C-alpha cells in the first residue's frame, strides 16, 4: 500500500470558525433537557424532550457535513480545519487553548458520532417511551455526544482529556440510569472505577511524553533555529547560538517553514515536530531512556493502558459486559459504536509515536489479539443476547487494536467505522427484540421471532453477515485487511526482544477469533429468530436483569437443558400470555402514554402477550443502519480487487503519517488469505446453523453435558470477575478493615501511650521540678505534652490537623528538592 | 469602670498616633517636595522610609492577629495589616488593586468579620474567646515555613526587570473586559452564588431560633 | 536602596507565616478565617510584586483582583457557616464541629 511520503511538511491549517458549533449543539440540548426537562415533559409532553435532543443532534450532524464539504474541497494534504476559541492556560512552555481541529481521521469520527448518534436518539424515542424520567435519558445522551465530540475534535490533549473523562461520566450516568436497581448502580460504579485505572495510565503517559519533548538537542544541519515571539511569530535569535537554551517557545525553520518544537499539548505541533525529520525531535525522542527502558515504549504502553480501560481490553475489559445494565440504545451508542473506540482513535491519532517503538506496537497488537480470542470464546456460551453482543464488542475492539498495533492504522480505523455500523445495528436489533419480548433478554426464551419481527430479523441478519466477514458486507474488508497486515508485519518486538513470529501468530489467533465470531453471532441469530417462540407470558422481571449471574449459573443449567425439550407445548403459553397482560406494568406505563405522540407505541404499554414488531421509528433506524453496514464496504475495497488504494485509506493518509514497513507477497498469497477469511466465516456459520437453527438440534445440549466442567468455566467468563473480586476487591476491603483495626487498636494505643508518657513525663517533671527548679525542664515537659497532643490530634478530623499535614508536606517536598538538587 | 479607663486609653492612643503622623508629615513634607528619591541618610531615601513604615504596619497588624488574646484586637490588627498591604500595592504601582483592597477587604470583609465577632461572642466573654491550642508545634512549623520562604526570597537570583509605573485603572478595565472577560463573568457568577448561598446558610438557622 | 523584589517577598513570607500560625492555633472559627485572609493577602502581595518586577503587563494585578474577589466570597460563605455553627452548637470553637468524625 502507499505509505506516507518520506518528506512530510508541516500541517497546513485552514481556519473554520464554525467548528465549535458541532459540540455546542448537543451541549445546548443537554443543558435544556437537564435544567428544564422535567417541566417540558410535564407541561408540553415527552415529544418536546426528544424533539430538542434530536433537533440538536441533527444540527450538529449538518454542521459536520458542512465541515466535510469544506474538507473535501481542499487538496488532499491540506485537509486540516482548525478553530481556536480562546486561550485557557499558559504556564511556561505549556499552553493550551480551547480549540477544535478536524483532520480526515477526526472528521470520520465526527461523522460517525453525529450520524449514528442521531439515529440512536431516534431509536430511543420508541425504546424509552415508557420511561418516567424520559428527559434525563435524553439529557445524558446529549451530554455524552458533547463529550465524545470534544474527545475527537480536541486540538490538544487537554480538550481531548476533558472529553475522555466526560464520556466516562456520561457512560457512568447512563449505565446506572435505572439507579434504583442496586446491580445497575454497581455496574455503573464498576465502569467508572475500572476506567479510572486506565485513565491513570493514560495521564502518566501524557506527562511522560510532554516531559520527554523538553531537553536540549541539535536539529539537523539544514534546519535553522529560531525563537518564537508571540506577537511577531518566529524570528532568528541572534543572541543565543543554540536557542534551546532559552526558556520561551522555540522553533526550527525547515524549508522556509517554521516548526514549533519543545513540549506541547497540541496534536498538530506534536505531529509536525515529530514527523518532520529535520527538526531532530524524532531522533531525540527515540534515544531517550528512562530506567533503561526506551521512553517512547513507556509512553506508548502507558497510553495504551488508558485505551485498555476505555476500550475494554484485557485485563480491564470487565466493566463492559456489566455495562449492558444500561438501556440498550446506550449500549449501542456508547458501548459499541463510539466511546469504546476512543482508545483505537487515540492510538491512530498518535500513530507516529507508536510507529517509532516496535515494543509498543507489539504490546498493543498482542493485547488486542488476546482480547479478541478470549472474548470470542466467552461469547460462545452466553444466553443473554446483550452479553453476547458485549463480548463480541470486546472481541472486535481487540481486532481493531491488532490493526493499529501492527501499523495498519487505516485498517484499524476502518474496522472502527464498519464496526460502528454493524454493531449499532446488532445492538439496536437486540433492543428491538428485547422490547418486542417485553424486556426479556434471555435467548433461551426467544426463538421464531423472524415471522413476528421481520424487519428486525433481516437487519440483524445483515449485520451478522457483516460482523462474520462475508464478502460485500463491510466487516470482510476491514477484518481481512487487518489480519493480512498482521501477517505481513515482521518488525514488532515484545518487551524489547525482536519477535518476527508475532505477526503470523497474531494472524492465526485472529483467524480463530474470526471463526468464533462468526459462530456465536450466527448462534445468537438462530437462537433468537428461528424455530419456535419459547418465551412464556408477561414477566415480572423489571427491565430484563441478567438472569444468570456467575454464581447462579449452575442452578440455571438444568433449566437451560430443559428449554429445547419443552418447545412443543409453547402455543398454550403464548395464548396464556396474551390473555393475561401483567397489570403492574400497565399501571406504571399509563401516564406516560397520555402525553405520548406516536400512536404506534401504544401497543407496548402493557407488558405481555406475544412478541411484536417494534414501532416504525425503530424499524427505520434499523434499516438505515443495516444499509450503512453494507454501504461502508465501498470505502474499503482493497487494492487487490480494483487496483486502486481503498477510498478510506486514501482519505486517511494525511492524518496517519506513520511509516511502517510490511513484507510484500504476491497477489496469489493475498487472494489465498482472503479466502481463508471467508472460510473462517463459513465454518463458523455452518456449525452455528447445524447446532442452533430452529432450536431442534440436541447436539449443543449433549456437548454441554459432555464437557460440563469446561462449559461452566467459560460460561462464567473464566471466573475473571471472581478473580478480580478475590485479587483486587477483597484485598482492598481487607486493607480497609485492617486500617480500621489499626486505627482502633494501634493508633489508639499509641495515643494512650503518648498520654501515659505525657503523664509520666509530667510526674518526672514534677519530681525534678522539686529538686531542680529549672525553666528548661518545664519546657521539656511542655514539649512532651505538646507532642502527646499532636499525636492525639492525628485522628481528630479537624481542619488544623490537615493543615499541619499540608504545610509540613509542602515543606518536606521543597526541602527534598533542595537536597537532591 | 474598666471600660472607661480603656476608652480613655484608646482615645489617648489614637490622638498620639494622629499627632505622630502629623508631626512626621510636617517634618517630611519639604523632603517630599524635593523628591522622594533623594537620600535622607546614606543611601536611605524617603521612599525607603515609607516602605519600611508600611511594611512594619502590615507585619505588626498580622502579628496582632496571630498573637492577640482578644478577638476584637485581632480584628483591628487585621485592619492594620490589610491597610498596610494596600500601601504595598501603591508602592508596587498597582493603584487600582490598592483601592480595591481598601474597598473590598476593609469595607467588606472586615466589616463582615466584625459582625461575625459581635454575633457570635457575648462581649463579656471576649477575653477568653480567642484561646489558642498547640502553640509550640505551630510555632515550629511556622518558623520553618518562614525560614524557607525567606531563604527563597533572598537567595534566589530573581531575573528582575522593572516595569513602568503608569496608572493601571484604565488598562485594567480594558483587560478585564477583553482578555479576561470569561473569568470576570465567572467571578460575578461566583459572587452571586456566594450571596445566595450565604443568605441561605445563615438565614435558616436564625429562623430556627 | 529602593525596596527590591526580595523585600516584598519577605513581607509576604512573614504575613503568610503569621496567617498560618493563626489558622493553626486558634480555636475561634472567626479567627481562623482571619488567618486565611492573611495568607491570601500574602499571596496577593507576591502576585503584584512579581508582576511589577518580573513579568510586567497586567496579568498579576488582574489575578490579584480575582483573588480579592474570591477572598470576599470565601469570607461571606465562611462567616455564614460560622454563624450557622454558632446557632447549632452554641459555640464557634472549631473543635466542636466534628459530627462527621464518626
């Protein structure tokens, strides 16, 4: 494929003063709905709540389209739109502005976010129709889109990090949207806490990168050094021979362009100084070491820890399956299409940093492929339709990280795009199924829905084709490109050790994961949509809790085995359910419907009766997304087929300036590998069809009993949650208990001891006082008493105590600084 | 009768201060007319004298805050210290900040503090209302902190670059409404929130009484 | 011997230390607030002095103004809380307000 050219110039910036509008609209929607939402809902009806939210999303999408039009009109290597609002902070060499920028990469992300976001808002109208706090949902959704847009549009790390944390917040709010349910509230907390771990790594990497850009180095001979004067721009510095000794912002002139160098938070400035060889920054970075480890490797690995948290990679993936506690549109938007891909976006955005460190690349790709395989195997045995999709998302994110890890940045990003479409379709399809089945999520209680919900079934099938990787559905092109690139990549290292075998190994495991993906996705399709309806009547479970937590699983196993056998008598059950709608649900939904606009929604005011197709707002969204899942394949038809570079690769090239070398193989090999991709998909599909079509085969049941131990382990997700519980949560609880015990016994004892000591001293003091009437002794006694008092004050909770700590600590830090100068 | 004695003492003290200021100004006014930078003795100019006087006022006031046993004297010490700081601002050619200091701190904050003192202490208990604790350790810590700060102040070779002493009020106004518009508006918002918050916090309890 | 930057820094250092001492030793919440005001003033003197002697322009003075504004806000809320504590506990000893300890 065509690699980035050898001599890259500085980014050409085009001003676009309207970019701030793109995130502004969702922010306005969030503000209106959060401040006035309850009144709007009460006085004007729910339709105004969603009208505001969807309207803002549409405006945002249209503005993004406008930016897209402007960008397309520019020459290929000048596609960079920038909009600075104002300076937020300047401290030394660090400066950050509230500024937005769009390059082809972030443009693609913005279009995904606003387009799919708008569709999911529309979907939510139908899905959340019964929700009493409707306004809150739309306020959160808009808040999420706002934060996500900041994340991808930020011109510097600060804005990006703001968005990075903002999406975490919105995700937390939406996962625990039904916060009265303790399990859902805990799932939200889990997501938040796990993400904190990742964010810590991310910010450490960020600081390290910022720090490493400082220092003194020599630019190449043909570059001229200048200092940067804010009002004038760049000017030659006659006084200093080496301007790097000056403290102000500095620059290097390369081919008549001034390139700002030195510590920066700005993506464009970072890219320019690193990518342009003549500045010497790349060399400088490559040769820095910290504790004997290449600094870039540390930066890359630490930042990837952030991606692990946000994008649910091993071992920090545990929050994502639990995040399915949130409403399904949230799962589709946040936990499939956009937020979880932030890590991939970040790695692609910093491609030039990662490309300089083979170890960081190997790290990313290895974690990616392990996650892809691991999550795919868990997906085999899940019965909760959303859990299947959740593990599938984890697995697909792993595939994306293979792409950006081995250096196929555009392919990883392309998989992000295709995945956004087909996974959103799958999630929304599952949402439609869940809605149709009256908040039932267990696939064992579904089946035969194809006749009852044709649109949902067809769109789900199309998306399943796409994710399984059949030609002409989009997943094929992206996944095969990634795996092909992994196979041809031989330059990666594992912790500093060259590992040319890593690429082929990744290919092998990746193709196994792809087979597995195809298998469990078709399994979910066949279990849900073919055969007979196995569900009963109305349920009393609120909003479809996960019916099988890890501990409960063995108890459920017999029931599961029973389900296919009982498939015959189901007509009675359906009739029964029809006749007796659950009264409790009807009551809570009734007031909501009084104000609701669309009459099509009325039929799910009662929970019960047979499954039914979802309202038109839902089916239209599904159809659009399924169409998109096929249509985006045109962006990535490989070179092999057409003789041209894929449209998307060409489009993204200016934003991904990393230079990565791949081995070259003949066309025949490449055709062969594509054939292997199709074969993998077909094998998975074939077995899924044999085993699960129409729910007739008893083979799965038998197999499960044959390998029941293995099944139990995988079904319980390899007991990872339990391991976390034992290894992380239990010790920290124990530590807390221990500290509490320590506080109660040791500290109290110390305090008592100090008091006793003070008394003893006072007594001695008294005794001595009798013989040696000396003021100094009085002073000692007083000091001891003071000491006792200070010791006792350690646990007072009084501000003064804390002030002691703060003042003493700051003194200590400054003094240490003097000492170790 | 104690209060009467005190009143007399206060009056006499104030009169003495006023008198001293008057005499001093009468003595110094010819020198002032001649220009403050002219040395009075050695390299010691009048400006230096005023600086040291102002600095002494500031420090003495602060010391009164820290060491006085009577909270009312502490408040008066704070007044002196704040006035001194305003004087320092004048010296630093920050005229607007000095005026703002007088208006806001002395006109606003200090009056608030005095009100709080009056509302929370029965005057008869004033003397015991300001007792201290942990005297020795605090003294050690503060001495260490002071030593460190003084070392930093005198030992660091500050790259000094004296800038002009033009009036700052108009430029400050421009800066506040252009460069610092957002913080300015945010500050107004914070003040509004403070106003409402203070009223709510204080009012509820009074009504409960 | 025009007062140099170091002189101002020294005055500010003394102010800060005395303020810290006040906050550390007083039991009276109002006196604690006074100490906080002293420390804020010390910081302010530093801001204006650095502005005058090293940076130039108006940024330091502007920040001093913002500090004054925030100090006023802090004093208002702080004293309101003191009043509230007084009405609740009938004392303004800072040691009394420790209901959150348990």
